[in-house]
């Protein structure tokens, strides 16, 4: 885990542009998109870590995560592995992912299961051909957070059956849990 963290940190350090907003005392991080990114480049299995900057889940991480993605006609589908965020049984179960891909960047990212409540995230992009950064929204009826995900390409293989119907590439109706 530490080896991945160190290699991602080196890659991301050179790409971060910090912008400070003095009006509300917040800091925004802006990542530049990989110049040659295409929607097809998301295909494959990605491994890295997920963090919770709000510390809603335990100590905020990082926790290991693997995500597999598949693109068809600029619609991305995928799955994420279970996240164990504490040693005493705290976990987020496996989830599905749907996203739209425009000009090589992800938008309208839904991370959940079909029919479940939640909200879209709007930030996902390749910062190099083999490094993917995502924001994933998590909601329940009681709370919510925005996870940050940093992944490197493991391979170009989507290990799950590819849906045959176009509607399987859409999350269906997405409504907030709140």
C-alpha cells in the first residue's frame, strides 16, 4: 500500500494547482486532464485508495480500492470492491458505477446500486494515461460525504460480463436520499 501511495503522490504533486479562496477560507485543488484522454482509455481494472476528507468514515482513510470500468458509446459502467474502513467491521459493500464520458473526462458519476438513492458526482478524469482521480458521492438517509479516489491502471481488462442492453449503461432514476 505504501509503495502505491508514494508513486501516486509523486505523480500528483507535479499536477496539483492550489487555488486559495480567502472569502470563505477554503482551498480548491485543480487537476489538469491528461491531454490525450479518450473515453476508451477508462477500460480496465484500476487499483489504489479512497479517502474521506470529512472523516465521516473512521479516520478518513486511506483504504485500498479496486475499480473495474468499461466504456461503450461514451457511457461508462463498472464495479468497485468492498471498502473496509475500520478494524471492527465497518465496511461499504461492493457498488456499481455509471458515468458519462465527454471529451475524455467523466461526468454524472453515480456510485451505488441501481434503484438505490444517492446523488451524482461530477469530477472524474485521467491525469495521465495510467492515473485516474475520481470524486465519488456517498449518501444514506442519515448522512453523506464526497470520497476522493486515486487509482493507477492495473490492466486493460474488464473482468465482468459486459451488458448487452443499452439501458444497463444507465443508472436509471437517481434521487437524493435526503
